[in-house]
């Protein structure tokens, strides 16, 4: 899916490659508008599943209430790096990162989301009629 086609909403994240999550389907929220990307997980006490912020190359945890895992993805949805970030931290920009996945700390290890893995993201279709 091209960047211009992403919309705020929900979808499913599947981890593949490098012994990843064996096709485990993870509920996903998608933040594609400026407002949704800026808000991210601020003000929340946790998340069920994950949040994809797109386009995005770096994140911060100022105003966050919990520690998160952050996966930086390239344009082909390959994981470039995974970092755990505590509230109040500023993440460094990642060269080649186009999307970021955020989840509660420890979740990505359970899912097999690690550098070199690929993810597949399917956005739920919303009928506009």
C-alpha cells in the first residue's frame, strides 16, 4: 500500500521472516493524519496490540504514561531497529525509516518483531456509503 493511501483507522499486523511471529495476527491502530501522528499514545495507560505511525522516522515519549517498544520500518516494511523507550525520552531519527510501530514494552519480543523481520499490514476497509 502506498504512503498516500494510509488513513487513520484499524488493521492487522502480521510478523514474518527471521523466525518471526509465525503469522500471528496483532490488532493495529493506524495514525496517518498529522493530528493522529502527533497524538500517538499520549495520555493513554496502555494499548491492546500496536499503533503504526506513518509516515514517521522518529518518536518521543514526552507525556507518555508507560514504557513502549518502538520498531522502525523501511518503505518495504522490513524492521530496521527495535528500541524500548521509557517516558520522557527522545528517540533518534532513523535513516531510511518510513513507518514506526509502537506497542507496550515486551510485546515485540513476544511477537518475534526484531531487526530483519518483515511485517505485513492490512488496513480494515471502511465502507464510505
